[in-house]
C-alpha cells in the first residue's frame, strides 16, 4: 500500500519537470521557432520512450479501436501544445500563468463525466485549497492588474489548450489500465510526431527566416534535450504512471505544483527572490495536495 501511494505521486515528478521549463526558457531556447521546437521536443521524446518500450515491454498487437484511442490522445496533446504556444503569444504572462492552471479543473470535470469518478468533499476541498495556494503564489509573481490586456482569442486558445491536456490525461485511463503507463505514453507520443511535423512547414510559410542555424548554441541544444527527454518522455510517463494507482482527478492536483517548482528553481539558478506570499501559498498547496492524496 505504501508503494502504491508513492507511485500514485509520480505525477509530482512530472509537475517538477514542467516547472523546470521556466528556468530552461531563460537559457535561450526561444532561438528556435515554437512549433519547430515542439516538433523537436516530441520527436526526441518519442524516440526515447520507444527505445525503452522495445527493451522492456512485450510486442503488442493493438485493435483498431485502441489505435484510434492512441491517435485521439496524440491529437489532444498536439492541440494542447500548439494552442498553448499561440495563445501565450497573444496574451501576457499573468494571463498565461493563470489560465494554464485551469487544467486540473477540466480534469475533474472530465473524470466525473467520462470515467464516472466521484468527487468527495475531502477531494474537492483539497483541490480548492491547492488552487488557492497556487493563486497566492502566482499573485506574488505576476501583475494581475494586466489580466485584461491580452486578446480574447489568446484567452480562448489557452483555455482550449488546458482542456486538450485534460483530455490527454483522462482518455488515456482505459489504455493505462489494460497495458501500462509506459506503453500508453509511448504510442500516443509517437503518433503525435507527424501531427507536429505537419505544422512546421506552416510555421515557416508564415514566418520565413524564423530559424537561424547559428542560434543553435550549446545552451539551446541542452534546452531541447531537456524538453524532449525530461519534460516530454519522463514527464508524460510519470503523469500517466500516477493513473495506474489513482483516479485522474487525484493525479490532477499535482499539476498545481508547477509554479512552485518554477519559483524555487528561479531562486536557485536565476537569483530571483520570494516573499512571504510564496511561503503561504506553498503551505496551502501542500495541505490541499495531502488532503487529496491521503483520502
């Protein structure tokens, strides 16, 4: 039971890795156009996952219905990342940070409607406490007075992105139950590679000359490796691993940990500072997460 509870917390590793992208972005991987970067990220992630699956898992023969579900997951994650990139470009940092953490709310809703999960008073209260803690942390990091500055389209795209990632989470559950988190993450990621690849020519048609090979410095290449191997392959596996042992709505609460990790890494590597609000928010977030995961 203790082992199962630890593995149910594997999504915390995923949230920590995604939080680390804040620091990585400061190291300059913006030199690569966003959709090209997304393609490189998932291609490297898919190659990493496939190599592990080939070495550790039996050969599978999936049904057509299962391949359709894998393809649906690939479409959801492609939609999540691409609309996040475009939506972020059309909004500001405060809007982006706030709208991104709506993902758990969509997971709760889809978990109840698509998987018949139950939301107990304890789980709902813990999730609300974690959400409040996250908002307190974000309030100390961003200027929420600028929330009205972005475009309506940008806000809509970020909300759609949050919904797509929630669907990528919830609709994987049947495949995870039948096979494993590793295999589900692997084949969904592999099928997303051509979807992202199809968007790259569109990006260059709209922004000719956006990519400069001279910009591929060692920090940029290291950032791509981090995104592909860690924040895609390892993080998506850990995110799905939690659902081998817990409900999707329980796993979703760990998503709130991203800004905490981002702030702590910013302090450690970028010399940033935190105030008392961060400590209050972190305590609320921790308390809410413990309430949900010790039910």
